[in-house]
């Protein structure tokens, strides 16, 4: 067993897979020589050479577009965007080509590409560095969207994403890149895309979260369970396709549902999850399905950022309201 | 923790010299207090503390050359994150210093700790729980939830209907609004009947006139009625009857009566019989028990509290003589007198009519011989005492005249068998026939 933090687990996943499959290429801005802005690809160029791990020009459309071309032609590109807020120049390539190639070619071509991007707030960064944009991808047919919350899941999901025959958007919660470590197997292993994980079973309330919020929710649950409540906590892990079954079965048992996410509230992922709960467990509900999310504003600059993100105390207060509804 | 860095205090300042250092490690500092003075090529400025707290570290002394971005002072301000008055990449922060202490290559860690062109990332070596695909803290699933729409749940709440107890008539057993309305109607009808019970009786066929007088039941009458119904309907009564030759006892009482009267005591048969009952109960504890219907347990009591049926003006009262197993015959006699007279005057306290373990009813006072008394719920038995009369009985093949006491005992056949009752009666008889035995116990 290795003991790795989340970003080291991603590096390890890339390393293990590159060793197993020569068709994997890794590239992006500063990805080669520097090892990436957060050092996710550290050491890979040295180990696998400049043809398999290299720097690109500062142009997201070009990074993704060339990745699509490589993927159609037999390579398995894993590309890095420095921050999810920088993806917009490449968004056109993702939506109009990567997501559609299988359909457009009637199944003749697929795009086995992984697009990695750090996302999320809480790191006191500048503009365009703190967004949670998972719904912009999850809304697009043909894309899979994955967000790990632990080093173990990060490696297993990354390997699953690389081996997936279709484009996978791999969003990395940079706030917890180095916040903790976990045991990670040395060999390759796969965590299936599309499968949520029940982190903790309980009877009174189902809470769904993902990414960096998982830890905050765990802390909130630790507080509220001292009051005698029993909470079921689910890490969604895959934003698209959503594991409907796990969520619905859980809510049928608990009768209460809360989703906690970092993305802005309106038209956010919580709206979709609440709809799933209404569709699948409506007759079991004892309180309104509720979302705890960030306000509908542009992420503030560092000075005001602590007003923006929910934390364990605000989460705990909202959970309590639902439990006592 | 707060890192006070040397920020650009003027236009395009890159370096300066510490002119005066006010901060001392270990000192407390308030927000806005001067930490140090710096002299640059353009100005001399006082740098004030942006936070309150304790000064952990001072990295520069007077005369030192400092550069924009250097961490000059570290203040413990109680915040859990590491804050700073400015951000720089590639800097050394206290957050990655501990990693150096662990012996990791300093250069690369320094790079990675703040490994981004922007922002600050929390760095920790905290090890979280291992994980695998099967891992989950298993907790047994709770009760099955009922099916109901939110509007039905609200309706049930508003009408005070416990939705969990309803049986749904909808698809897959869903509780429909109609089910809740029906349950609510039923509840209100039950309530109505309970409310109108008395008026219904009053309004029945025969009205008060000269031939029939209708009297509303008093509270006591109602209580007696309820208790009797409860006892008779829950306890399967079985009765055993016998006659005891109490000639000895009569002789003893006649002899002692005069003597005791002089001292102000009144010796009654009842007190002597209660003494006998108490001794017999200690020997046959099953008669001194009760049935806990809920838990399905027989509760045997190690103390004897005898309830005595008293004919009071307001109705039957059953005051209780507590701990007769600790009382002498005279004390029992006194207690009987005290309790029955206060029963007549309605002066009994609540705890004096509660807690009997066995009851005695003396209908002999009205000349009756045998009866079928109703058990004082939840006791196991009740003893009915008839009138002592002289009767011709056969003793050693000769007809003689003896004083005979008729006894009738009803017992709860759920916990007491006929043989238990028979043995109890035998013991009691033996005690009442032999006064010495009764008094020596």
C-alpha cells in the first residue's frame, strides 16, 4: 500500500496506466517539464519521454481539439486544463465534437479522452479559479463527469476514466489536493463510473455530496449525530450518469434528503438530484428535499471567500431544520 | 495562524530595511499595534498588526534587509487556516515547514506546497480512513416507511391522525386522503360516544317520575363500577368455601375482651382473622401476588397489605392496613377501627386506599354466611368472612355444638390453582382453630 494525498493518487494513476498502455498521452499547459500547475504530472515526462508527456501552447481549444483528433485516431489522451474556469475556449470542442463523435459517426468513432481540470473554491485564488461548473458538462449528452473525494477514489476513478471508450470530464477538488492522505493500492484498480458510494449508513436522513464538500459534510454529521440523529451519507462520485438507484433506495429508507454542493444554487446539480428523489421516492418523503449550495453570485475574491462557501456549521444548521421539519 | 508579510507599501517597492522591531516572540499583540518600522528608499513606515494574537515568530531583526513577500512575523490568531496579508507563489509557509521536518526533500516540497500560480492549498499529512468498494459502516435498516404523499402527511398531521398506524387503501398500500378522513371521522365518533354516554342513559325509556327515581352515578359509584367490571372481566374468579370450628377463638376472645376493654382496646374477630390471613399468606406467597399482564410476569410480594371492605355512606371503600406482617393483633384492631371510622367520614388519604396485596370482606356483619366476593384488582384473592354461628357438628362420632365460621375465598385462577387455594385455606383453618398457634406466630 502507498500512502498518498489526492493529487499524488492522480499522478500514480497516470503513471500506472501509462506503464500498462503505450497509447496513453498526457499533455497540457506546463504539464511536461514542470509537471503541471499543481504537479499532477510530475515526473511523467522524465519517465515516459517528451512524446508521451508534453507541454502545449496556452490555448485550451487547441489542447482539447488536438486531443479529440488523437483519440479518434487510436491514442488515449489525458489532457489537463489548469483550472476549470479556463475551459471556456475549449468548451466548444468538448460540446460540439468530443461529446458528439460517437453519435455523429454512428458508432464508428469514439473519443476515449480524459479532460482533467482542478475546480472549486476555498483556496483564496483570483478570478476564474474557483468555479464549480459540473453542470455545464453534466447537461451535455455524451459526456461523463467524475469527481473524486479521496485519494483511493481518485486513482480508481482516474483509471476507469482512462479506460472508458468515451470522453470523461475529470474534475479535481483542488481544495483537498493535499489536505489529507490515504492508503492507496500500488497496482491498478477500477472504481466504476456511475456508482455512488454509501460512506455511512443511517436511518433519519440521506445526505449526498461530492468532492471537497464530502469532508465538510462528514464534520457536520459528526456534530449532529451527537444529538441522537442517524444520518446516511452518500458520496456521489459520478455527476453524470447519476447513480439514481442508490439515492432513491436510501431516501426510501430515511424519508429525508439533503444535497450539499459547492456549485451555485440555481440550476445547479442539487436541482437534478431533488428531481430524482421526487420521481423515485416521493411517497416516502417526510420533509422537503433540500439543497445546501453556494449563493448565486460570482465567487468572491480571497477577502470575502469565507462568506461564500458553506461550512460544517451552516451545513449542520440546515440538516437540523430538515430533521426537525 | 497569520503570516505578516512585507507587502509593497508604496509604488514599486521591492526591498527595505527593518528600522525598528517592536514585536517580541511570545508577546501578545492587538490589531493595529505597530509590529515594526521599515525604511525603504522612498518612505519610512510603521507596519501594524492586521490581527490580534500571540507572536509566534519574528524572522527579522533591526538592520535586516527584507524583501516584499518575506514573512516577517507569524501570529497565532486562533484561526484554523493559515492566512496572510498577501499571497505569493513558491513561498515558504508554515504549512509546508512541518513536511521538511519529516525529512522530505526540502526543495520539491517547497515547490509543491504552494504549487500553483495562485491561491493557497491546505497541506496536511493527516491520514484518513482506508477505503475499498465494500467498505461501509453497516447499520440495520429501520422500520419500513409508510407510503403517503406530502399532502396526505400534512392532512394527517392537521387532523391529529397517526399516519404510521393507518392501513392504506391506495396503490401498493399507499395511504390516501380518504383513509385519513375515515380514521379522523372514526376518532371523532368514538370521542362523541364517550362524551354522550351519560346523556344517552338519562334519555332512555323510563324518565324519573314518582315510581322511578333516577340518580346520576357519583364519582365513587363510577369508580366502584369500573373496578368491579375490570376485575370480573379480566380475572377468572374461582371460589373455595369452607367452615372453621372457631370455638376456641370465641372462648379466647370472650375472655380477653373484658380485660382489654379496661385498657381501651376493642378486640374484634376481624383483627384475629386478619392476623391468621397474614401468617397464611407468608406461608403461601402465591396468594399474595399479582399478575403483570403487560409483561406476563407473576409479581410475588414479600410484604402483606390487607385491604378491608368498609361500608361507607358514599359506597364501598377499601382502606388498606399496611404491613400487617409487622403488626400485632391489637395494632391490627386499632388500624381497622381507625381506617373504617375515617372511611365513614371521607377522611382517608389516597395512599390509604391503595396498595393492597390481599383483601378481606366481612359480610358476616350483615348475617350472611357464604358469598362470592369480587377480587380487588390486581390482587390474587379476596377472603369473604361470614357470621360465626353455633352449629351442631360431628366431633368424635358425637353431635356437639360448636362455633362455626364460614369462609369464602375468590382467587385468580390464572396464577393460583385450586390446590394452592386449598392449602392456604387449610393453613388458615388450622390457625383459627388453634388460638395459641395464631398468637404465637
